[in-house]
C-alpha cells in the first residue's frame, strides 16, 4: 500500500497490513456523488487525539498515531482512497432543501475489520465541494471536539452511533460567529447513507434510482432481506428502518440526550446517531429543553424528538412510495409507534429497577418525568441516586429537591411498587447501576475541554474520554466529572455553526 503526496509511508503501511479495502458506495451511479480531492489544511497541523480502541477493533496496528495527521489534514491519501462528496437532499426544520450534500466532508473508502464488518471512512472538514453552498468547507476545533467526545460517549452508553478515528487541528483561521481555527476528523460508520439520499433519488432522479439505491442499501446493510421477493423485500426494509429509528430515539429519551438538529438528512438509514452538532445531555430536567439556539420554535426540543423521528420516517415513506404500496407504507409506519411504545417503557422500567410489569407503571413513569420537570431536578443524578438507594439511603435523591417532602412522597410510592418485585435490594442496585450512568457528557465539560484545546492543551480531552468510557462505574478518582454544572454551564444553548 502506497501514498500519494507526502505522507510518511512506513508506519501506515504497517498499520494496514492484512486490511482489505473496498469502495462500495462508488457502485452507485455517479449521480449520487462527485469526485473531489481534499483541500489541504494550511499552517501547522497537530494530531489532537487518536482513537486507539477503535483502531484496535478495526484491526489497525498503530505504532505512530502522529503519522495520521497528514491524512486528516487532507495533505495525503492512501493508495486506494478515492474521495467523493455524497449527494443527498432532505427536510431542514420541516422545509425541503434540494441543495444539500457533503458540503465539507469526503467519503474516502471502506475497510474491513477482522470480523468482516465493513466501515466507511469520512473526512469531515476536507474543504469545499460542489455542495458547499457558499460555505468554506471547513470544520472548526470546537465542533470537531464536540463530535469526537459525543460519539464516544454514546458508544459507551450503548446507543447506536457513528464514531471518530482521529482528530487533527490547524492554526488556519476560519470565520464563524468569531474567528476560530480549522480542524478535521475522520468519522467511521457502517454506512453514511441517510434518509436524505432516498429523498434525493425520489425527487430528482426517478423511480429506477430509488430502486437502485434501495437494492444497494439492502444488499450491504440489510442482507437478511436481500433474497425476499420485491413485494416483500422493500416493505420489510422500510419497516426495519422505522423500528431501528424508534429504538434509537427511545434510547436518546431514556438517557436524556438532545440531538438538536433532527433534519431528515441527519437521519441514518441504519438507525445510528448521526451528525453531532448542537447536542446536549439534560442537566436540570426540562421536557421542553432546546439545545440549539437556532431552533427558535423548539421543533427539535427534547420532548418533541419522538414525534420528529416519526415525521422523518414519513418523509422516507414518501421517498419509497414508488417501491411500496400505500397500505404497506402505512403498516410499516405503525411500527414506529408500536416499537417506541414498547422499547421506551421497558428501558424506563430498567432505570427504575423494575424487573416485572405492573398496571400503573406507565403512570409512575410519566409522574416521575412530571416531578423532575416541575422541580428542575438533575436527571442523571436523580436516577443514579435512585440506583444506590439500598446502599446509600435516600439522601442522594432527597438532596436534589428544594422541597424534600416532594421527594419523600415519591419515594414512598416507589417503595410500595418495589414490594411486588422479586429482586433483592442488592440485586436491584447492581442492575440499576448498569443502566443509570454516573457520568454523562455535560455541555460544560465539553466546553472546558474545548477551551483547553484552544490553548494547545489536549490532556483534559484525553482525561474526559477516559471517564466517558466507563459511564456506569463509580470511578472515585474522577468524581468531579459527575458534579452538577456551574451557573455558567447550565442549560447551555449551542450554535449550529461548525
């Protein structure tokens, strides 16, 4: 394996020993992409972080991570990399936008893990493409750090997600609200195909393009469905996408994750959490919390995410209407509500330590959310405190409430519900601590890491990633990362600019 341009070859050639590479996406007609070379980052480039754990999963033998900086900077390509910018469209804040596509990212190639899993490599911040829409094609250090952190946090929480292999920084200036510095990351995913790819095919290319894209997607990402006759294959595919989407959003809601920009072009066809921008994990619980300051109407508020997932599936249904008849589309759409209404309560019962079902569990769950909302209780600390109730008593829960009588009344109801449970208190505590994290990626923690990185100090990034890899463990040496935000870090509203 050789290099183009000027990358230091020996170490990376060793890293790819025995690794197979493919370019599956290029099997699609060229109307789905444009060939584009990266625009090299200017100035000094540094490797900010390399994900050795992910590299190990991918079968990469990495002795000198710094050698990857030239790839991240767009200054070199491995032999076999054939960068393309993907074309798609989508609904942004409910309005259809035909001009979308990879405006600053390039799909480099795919590699095969030792277990046969194939993963896309996508260079984000690679410069202008035909779909940049007057943008500069760059990413900034702030946003790349946020994506790197959150994709790892979600992975270790057990939520389907893309991940990042490495991140580089540069002193090249980039204008956003202020002058920032450029950066780039390599994002890894099983696929980068989005709902918006199908919207593009349906609205601009025609039914045959929709069929071609669907067959490609099913063949590589839903292979169990590939041998079904067409009358069954396409409805089964859509139904599975709907179910995966509902399951993933259920997991978001249960952990208190706000995506912030659930446009249909940010929806993965395989149900991964995709395109991290103005996200947040809830601090003080607010069902109507809006983490994206661009979202003036609250379209993507926390409590609207399940509804928006459904609406995005409707957009996808419309795009697939040339392949699937109306009755089958409607049946599959009903799978969204059925799946969400099954998965979400089941996950909430786990958070509450309930191994069985009782008639009033739904009422208990909804009343718990209402109480947390009304009294602005820290979401993560409440459920973690509830998890350790047998060993630490009610103090960690009661202390979250200004009016402790509210907590006492709720705890009395909760204890009555536990009387019908078969688990011992010790068994329940172990089970709850496996699903209720002590550590989440609070926005103020990410901001502290970003500010340090702007000064060239990447040690806080490394330490926070260490904590986020074990979100359910006590980690007493890192207990400061479980603290509530300072006043400046509460209910932060994050910019879409990246």
